[in-house]
């Protein structure tokens, strides 16, 4: 038998049988041994030896020293590794899924013995009583938990801890069709901005920029004066603000498409010029204690605004302005919907929003298409038949 071929023998240790395999460590060139113990009979061990040698031949063998529990792999191996690869907010999402939903239900299982049925059962339990005080968990949260374990097992397979990703064979949690998003009409947006301009002038530039660009909350709060080109009427999206465990962190947009330049209108530019002068006065009043981070929207001491507080402030102002109360993110949706209704090409809207592609834009804002269909029909008929 050649030195490179895997070898195996069966031996009895105490009352149980053990399969001992040996192969060559590709890193060192030295022969190494793997012990698979716990078989009740010699026949069972011989059968296992044959199967294990076949796995070593085709490269699917997982050494027993990699036989961690799911909890050990997720918390000791995967999370520390993935932390260096993803944004802080994404890591925090993974951590919450692991600690709150996965470890309590499948953490005690050996990762090599994990089966699709284990995951299916965990998903059912999460739906029924996986939330706080054993309340039901939303379909979306269960789906994201599935995405987390699928990602983790994909890495486990790549690193040699398992032969296959059993999450691929599990039943992906179904998410109910998304409710129709709430957006403001042009009249409602104008009413809101007029109210804020009169009653909260310090924050008015923030809401105006949000509604005129469709930028995300974190992108607005991370925007710096150096990112604003007054001469060419452009705002460069290069930095975002995140709240991770209630701590504010700076980051970059997730994708290349997210790093973009957004054209600004004259009204918004004029407002931002006035805002910059007002902020300069605040800086003088604050004196040496001012934390100059070059942020367009900052506290009176120059620090970043807390994203959650900004969202709460938006809802409070909407209520006082007498318009429908919508989430701050729906201001982004309102911008896109109004742009489609104004006849702006979806490709342009997609670029302004930082979407990965135009398909995402059209799918997200398909609710605005039906009303445009009627207008299109009339315009085509006018071209063909005359008006």
C-alpha cells in the first residue's frame, strides 16, 4: 500500500470497538491518526471502517476532532471568524440569531449529526413560541435565522467540519407576502416639510435631504461636508452611521452600488448652505468642547445623532404635522414612488437609491406601476390616434 493511501484498522478498547484511520497531513507531510470510537460490535466497526475509508478517498471525510457541538462551532469558531468579514450590524444580527434562537434549540447536537429535521423542528418551535415570554416569532425573523445557520454551515463545510450543508435540505421558512408599503403623496410631504420648517428649523435640512434624495437613515447621518459638492450639486454617499447595542458606529455602505453620487436640487442646496452657516455658529458657541467630525447633521456638540432617536423624532413630527405616521424608511419609499409617478426612468431611480439593480427597484415599487399603466395607455393612444 502506498504511503499516500489512507489506512484503517479495527481494535477493541474496553467493551467498545474503535476504528483507527491514518493518512498524510497535507500541511506537514507526516502521517496522522484519526480515532472513531464507540462501536458496539466488530461487524459495526468494520462496516464503519469501509465507509470512512471511502470518505477519505473521495475527500469527504471529517476528522472526529472536528466533531464539535453546534453551539461550540457557532460561538467558538464561526462568530469570531465571521466578525472580521461583515459589517457590525450584520454581525450583531448573526449573534442574536445564534444566541437567542439557534443555540437554545440545536446547540447541544453534534454538528456532524445535525439533520434537516432538526432545523425544521427548530423553525416550527420558533414560530410558535420563540419570541420574548414564549410569544410567537415573526416569519421574517425565522427566515433570517435560517439564513444565518445556512451561512454558518456553508462555512463549516468549507472548513471541513461537515460533509454537507443540511440547511440546504431543510424547509426554508415561508414569509407572508409583504404588506403594501405606506408612502406619502406629494401634498402630504409638502405639508410635513412646511410644518417642520416652522416648528423644528434645526432639523428641517435633514428631513428635506431625506425626502429629496431617498437616502437611507444611516447614510444621511453619516454624510459629511466634504462629501457635499456645492459646485456640481452632488452628495457622495461614502459613510453611514449604525447603532450596534445602542452604541453608535461609523461604517461604509454595504455594496459598491451603495457608494454613489446623488444629484441635489436647488432648494435643497440653498437650505444646506444656510444650515452650514448655522452649524458654524453652534461650533463657536460650543468652544473647545465641540467634537468636529465634519458631519452635516450632528448634535450641538458636534457628535453623531443616534439613529433610533432620529426615527422617533420623525414619527413625532409627522403626528404633529397632521399627516399619516409612517416609518422614517418610508420617506425613502415615498421619494421613489413620487419619482416613478413623475415619469423618471427606473434606472435613474435605482442609481439614486443605491439598489443593486433595476429589477430590485421595479419589484420594490411595483405598487406605483398600475396607476402609471393607465397614463401610458392614454399617451400611446394619443401618439397613434391623435388627441
